[in-house]
C-alpha cells in the first residue's frame, strides 16, 4: 500500500503517514501510558466476507496494525452472508469482531432510524472499553456516530473518505451540512486515492491531518 500525507497549512514531511496515524494515534490520539496497546474501535457498516475492495482494505490494514503489536482492534459492524465462519477464523484476542443486524440499504431518510442501534452499541462499547481512538469506515451512520462519541466522551476519531460520499450526499438538502461537520470535526481524514475525492481536502479542518491512501 502506498501512502502520502498532507495537512492544510502544514508541510507534508511534518505530518504522520497512514501507518503511524492508525497505529500510533498521531492526529488521532496518543499512545497509552505505560506502553499499553492502543485501543482502536473501528465502525463500519459492512466488513468481510462482504464483497468490496474497501472491506478487504480495512481487514488487511487492521490485521497488520494488530500484528505490529502496538494496538488492539474491535470492529463493530453488521451481519453479512458467511459472517459466522469468517469471524471464527479471523478473530483473536487483539482483533475482535462484533456484529448486529444488517447493513443499511441506502442513505435515504427512511433508513436513518436503523442507525440508532449501531449508535447505542458504539456508545456502550466506548463507555465500557474506553477506546483511545475511533475509526469510521463509512460516513453514515458510522461517521456521525464517531462525531457523537467525540462530543460525549472526547474520544478522537479518524474517518475514511472514498469519494462517492461527496457526490451522493450533494443530492440531498441537509446531508452536505452534516457531512461537512463530520469531516471538519475529525482528527484525521483518510482519503482513498481517487480523482473522485479531490474535494475531500476542502472539507478538512486546518487542525486535522489529511492522509491520501491508495488501496493495494
């Protein structure tokens, strides 16, 4: 995987790359005292064995993160076909997958109430386990949940931008305002490298890290 990092108003060489941002928490929360592992809470609407390049990307990068020995990861996601066997084979003491219900069918307003359960699950997990940083793999509802967790607990969050979120939410009246708030309040935004997410940079706060990453 090839990465490059830039931040508004900062020199690129002074900004952490993707691996350091995810594993060490720079721009997304410091190492725990006493050399303890950094607790990462990953929120994503779908995860392997669900088909999709970004889901495989998440699996590879977070398993590698755990393999580095400095972090433990809890994935809060939804049930997809084949999930039980996959979770039995993939889960370890430092890489835990928790699933409830099914992924959202769309971002239409009638789907929004279904985001309440993932929010309550994330709220409970954060209160119980005190993660050092939350990573949101999707804009809705995971990005909004991460935003709320930071407001409630002060937990920093990293959010991914795949590009299609920008064009999809531009079709709605109120969603762009919510979207922009989620990106601006994030401690770091990871843009999966694509011509479609060039607009992501303009939505990031000058105080946040902006990291470009290309899926391998």
